[in-house]
């Protein structure tokens, strides 16, 4: 059991999150992020992702409390007994995806994504994508509204809405999922090893523009996007006992 009494609180801009922030700061105090044993994030899943990205350089794990509309990555909000909950919390360690996007004008953009990297059509016509895995072309042309690569932690988010598979934590697998595939008809995607390097080349990008998105950080007019797991970056997330990511991923499949 680790000591987690030095708590730094962060909150989203919603009124319910800011109210919870004031309540918890008054009850437990608040230390600077650099001095924290644990960071408590108040909001929804989007704010949790924002917090994980913003604090990845810090050693403290992040414990989310749901003060938002969606809380898959969050624990139940309860102001009492927080120190005890933190001391008994279970830790999950996840690696993000690394995106390298090259735009039509030659500019390059890098970003990390905890949930998924997605490519989406940005005009009235369907996107045409060529898919390569580990430098070998696997699909010369996919006509679709878009495609994504998801981590196990993100497999219940956009990936699941696009009818992609739920991936168990620790499975060392990535999901490659298509959105509204037209050719090949209804192609749903593939399961890939965590070590795979996925490359999308946009065919005819001037006529069929495509944008790329890494956890809501968007790049417009991409010509190619490479995606692979980043093993050198680890995010530590805390969950109440019996309510970790592995249990939540299992529960989601029986709803």
C-alpha cells in the first residue's frame, strides 16, 4: 500500500466540477502538481485524457472522479474517505499511440493519443485510403467515411461506436476499425499486434480531403499518417478496487 496523502486537484470548467473542486480542496487541502503523490481529476473522460496528457512528465498517478457526462475512466464521486480510497486504489499502466501526420502542403505534425487516432473524411465525398502494416501494403484502397486505430483503453470509445472490438487491458493488441466502409463492402477492420506500425496514405487528397485526430487534437488535409504504440510513455491511472479498466471492459461486453 503506497502513501497518497499529498493530493493535487484539477477540474474541468463545468460548474459541477468546479464546485467539487472547492469542496475537496477545503476538506483535504491542495498541493502543487510537482509535489503531489497523486493527482485527482474532476470531470468526464475528455478531461481525464486532457489531464493524463498534461501530466505525463510527472511521476504521480491520476485518479479520476466523475463530474462529467461520461466516466469510463473515472471513479464514482464521493467526497468522504478519499485518502483511504487512494491508498487502496489499483493502478493500471497504459501506453499511448504515437501519430506522425504529413499534410498535403508538406507540414508534419506529431501527437500522442491514449484512446485512438482516427482519420475522417473532411468533405462531401468518401475518403480513399491505402493501408500498410509494417511497410507492407495490406489494403490498396479502402473507400470509407474514415478509419481508426484504438488502444485497449480506448476500445470502448469511438472504436466501439464504430462496431470495433473491445480489447482486454494487457492484451498487447490494437484495433484497426473502419467507419462506414463502402469498398470493401462493410469491412470492419483488423486486430493487430501492439508492435505494429500502421500507415494510411490518402488517395486523391485534393478531391477527397481527410483530417486526422489524436484524442481530439486535429490535423487538417493530411496526405499520410503513421501510427504505432509508444512504449516509452506510460500513463498511470488509479481505480477503486474491483472497478479497474479490465473489469470495466468485461462489464461493457455484457451490457
